[in-house]
C-alpha cells in the first residue's frame, strides 16, 4: 500500500509580513522590477532547479518578497540553489530579473544572518587572495604557456582588497558561518 500525504498549505500569519520589505528590496540593484511580477509562472516553468526542490520556485520567491515574508526567505538555505542561468530572466514577459532578486536576497542573508554556503565563502576568499574565483595550479599556467596562450592578467590585489573593505565584504566574509549542503 502506498503512503499518501495530505497537502497542507503554509499559513501566513499577519505578524510574519513586513509591508515595507518589498519596497526596500525593489530599491536595490537587480530587484528594481520586482513589483512588475504578476505571478504568471513562466520563470518557474523554465527553471531547471525548481524541478528538483519544493522551496526553490522563482515565482514563489518573488511572491514571498511581495508579501514581505523576509524571515521565511532569509532563513531557507534553498535560496542558494539558484545557478544564475538567467533562464527565468530570459523568459519573463515583464522583464523581472528574478536571478537579481535572488542575488539581493542572498546578499541580505549574509549581511543580516551571517550565513552562507561553504563553497561561496571559499570562492569569495579566493578572489580576495588571488584576484580570481579559482586558484590556478602551476600545471595549468604552464599548459597555457605551452599552448601559446598569453599569461593571465595580474590582478591588482590592493584594489581588490580595498573594494572588499569599502563594501563591507571583508568583515561579512570573516563573520559568516557556513553550511555545506542545502537540504531540500
């Protein structure tokens, strides 16, 4: 006999809603068109990640922002599942940049809750250390040279460090706790 589960909708309580949240988010670069989302679902239908996770639905995320469900959004690690393939953006009839909204929410999560995936922290640390997201092994640099490719440009690490400090990213990176996997 198969086990069936009854659908129980998530109840939204009035005290969970922050009516100012959508306005705060829509002022940030990448989320300016949030209010244009009319919940058509095209973003979710085309999203490769939403097929594998119950929380990660671009349409649902946009609606949760519009409803002011800040705590629900920032406390769910599934926000980090977005691969930034921009399929949602490419297909949105209103030009809403869902991937940008997700980026804004991720940044807010790191800023307010000091938590991020381990891999994101490692990649950001690499930028700070080497100027690149990835550390290039010496063998790869030699292969480039053997193939006649020019050497990689030398990043100005002082400028990178200054940008991290001016944006507060250095401090956030230091304080951020990490998690290894998103549990769905």
